[in-house]
């Protein structure tokens, strides 16, 4: 038997061969974000005569109805997959009556947007009361000041019908009330809106990263939402929430926030067969913008890297305030 010839001391297997040049890296990329994977959250404020910047979210605006129409057209042209509409009323009350009013800012904006873009974008509402209540909670309050789950479901049902009538393609059930998906699904079906989808915020953590959003919707929150939003310490509970929402008829389930909960996104994506979304929330956005403004990071690279990480974790849909800009960069193959 001939003696085995040993290779030289240099490595024969060189993974770096597949990293030589942008064309090679694109060809072997395991994860890709497409512009249509992205959803753009947008705010429309009643009573404005011009778009108003949100100080804690550089580059994000409270829109007028007219500027919102123009902005959704721009998003459609960029190739974004969908938009999420948040209405901010001039007046709020204890029951969030503006959320149900057909002439309330949220419902008028949904009608404006769907009339403008038709089926070229998926239009998702925000089915929650926090923008409309003077106490800032996601539901109506009981006499002791706690959020009354079942009374809130009644309001959600009315809100769902109003949003479906306004033309929303999907209703973003975001309040984290027990049974909300099933209650809304039943209300929609009974009213003849069986083709209106439910986009369930199935796993919404009680996170410190929501701060800038609360400025954007002018939240008057008193206390906190830990009695209904999920404890950041819990992971198995997330799977239970997802199972319940899917059983109740959710068409899409979402994890919120995104980057701090990549493990949850992965677990959820392996657990269900419906599409999984993630919301890259205001605090995630603002931290990157602040660091970039100080020259500490490359803004565009960090933006795109963060989106790839969320997609790699298992989300097929990503709600992000960078959606339009990121869509343009992705079309230019900047990542």
C-alpha cells in the first residue's frame, strides 16, 4: 500500500472563496429581504394643516390626510408590501369613541388610503383603543381602574366593523385582550366581512422600546400595560398566545418588538403554519437613528443588517419605519 500523501500545511477548505466580491456573496446568500416583505407604519393626525415631525423618531411624521395619501403612493412605488395606519384624534375620551366613529380620523384615513392605492398595497388598520382613550390604555376601564377585558372586546367588535367598512384589508388586533381574535373574527363574519383578514399581534411584550411611539400617537398613558402585554421574561407563554390566536382565526401572527425577541420569532415561526410577522418598533428605530446621528455606526448598513436578522430569525413580514427607504436600497442591491 502506498503511503498517504499529506496536504501542505495550508488549508484546502477555504470558506472565504464564497465571500470574494459582491456578486459571489449575493449568489450564496441564505437570507434575502424583498421590498414586498416590508410594511410601513404611518401616523395621521386630526387637525393638522401640514405634516408634523415626531422629535423622538427622526424622519417620521404625523401626516395630514392629504400628505398621507401622497406618502402611501410613494410607498407603493418603492415596492413596499403594505402599510399600517394609526389615527391620532384631536380629542380623546374614556371609551375611545373616536375609534368607532365612521368620521373619526382613523377610519377616514383608512378610506383615503384604500381609495388611493387599491390592492397595490395591503392596508392594515390598528384595532386598539390606546390612541383614542384619554387614559391611554388599550381598552375600557373597570371601576377599580383595571382594563376590563370583556367590555373591551365589545368595543373591538364595533371598531372592527367600522374599519372593515372603511376598506381595511386586514385588522391589526393589537390590544392583547384575551379572546380578541375570535371575538373580532365572529363580528366580521356576521357582518359579511368574511374576506377581511385578522393580523394578530399575538406576542406583544410590555417593552421599554415603545416610548417614541407613544409620543407619535400622543398617548396619555396612566400607569403601565403589564397586566395585559406579555412579560419579557417569558418565552413558552408566547407559544401559548400564538396557538390561541391561530385557533381563533388569525390569518397572520406577529411578534413585537423585533430585535430583542429574535429567539421568540424563531420559536413562533417553527410552531405555526400561518405567516409570521415582526414589528421593528419605534425604540429600535430611534436607537439606530440616534447612534448614526452621532457618527457611531453606519446608518444604512445597520438598517439593512437589522432587517436581515429579523428575516433570518423566521419573520416573513417586517413592519419597520424604514420600509420605504429600505425597499429602495434593496432594489439597488445595497446589501
